[in-house]
C-alpha cells in the first residue's frame, strides 16, 4: 500500500515538474492579452509544426487556422478533415493543389476554396474540362482564358461567356499563331479590327488590313504596314 502511495506521489511530482517546465518553455506565457497570446501560440505552432501548441489557442477561429497550417505543412489531409468551415476548406484546397489531386477539391464546401482548387489544378494540368467545375463565372472564364492562351487553342476560348474576355482570348491566339481568319471569331468589331491590324503588321501584308470593318482602322493599318516596309527598304538601301 505504501509503495502505491509513494508511486502516486512521485508521478504527481513528475507531472508538476513537467507542467512547470512546459510553462517555463512557453514564450507566450507572460502575455496578458488573450488575442496577442493566441497569435503568439499560432506563430510558435507553425514554427515548430506542433498541433499541441495549437491546442493552447483559445479562439476557435485562430485555433482552426493553426491546425490548417500544420495540416498543410505535414501534407496530411486527415488533419484538414478534423476542422470545418473556411479553415478546413483552405487546408484541403492547398493539399489538393500541391498534389495536383482535383478529386480532393470536391471536399471543399465553401465555393471560394472549391473554385480556387479546381481552377489552379485545371491550369496546372492544362485541362479546360476541369474549369467547368468552377462556379464563379469570372473565375471560370479566367480559367478557360489562361488555358486557351497556354495551349493556343481557340476552341477553349469559345467556352468563355464574357464578351471582352472571349475576344481578347481569340485575338491572342490569332496573333500568336498568325492566323488572321480567327479575328473574325471576335464578337466586338473593334477588338476584331485590332486583331487584323496586329497580324498585318507582323506579316507586313496590307491585304490583311482589309479584314477590318472600320474604314479608319483599315486605312491606318495599311499606312502603318507601308510605312514599316518603306523604312526597312531605306535601311537596306533598296
């Protein structure tokens, strides 16, 4: 019986020593303001990649943010799944993006992080089909636009709903591929005319200027091409 009492006493003393040691080693212990103390524990947790330090944080929002950062650092999706809301979705999206695993994007419940996840992976994989999963229309158009420009694939531009974004995408592909016939696919006249003008300048072919709808742009385009041709002839002494 005495041995049991002694053993329990020793354990109690050791526990107190450990707790005291932990408190002494806690750089945040002297901070009185709870908000500042939480921030301090957050910083220490991230620095030491320690979930235990996250548990010292009183604010649920800051604590969840702390756990999310540890989950990302450890690349552990189960840690992300242990928290809900925006922090959990942020954690899940970051791991999905780093692993190029778009199936994990479906676990994000908030539209923002789901969209960030799907868009980033679509662009990383150059796969416009994943853009369809993006809910926000501006972000969806941006997803198609970036992939179309990267692949120089005008067919991807046609998925874009916003008129201006669509036309700039088409014009970019047309100019980069020197395919003036694509300028006709723009929905606004001015962007289409400028598209013809850019290609005419690169090819030094004034006949391309005739594709422009506005006479003023046609005339300016031809004058520009002829001026460049003339300058180059003067430089070569022809």
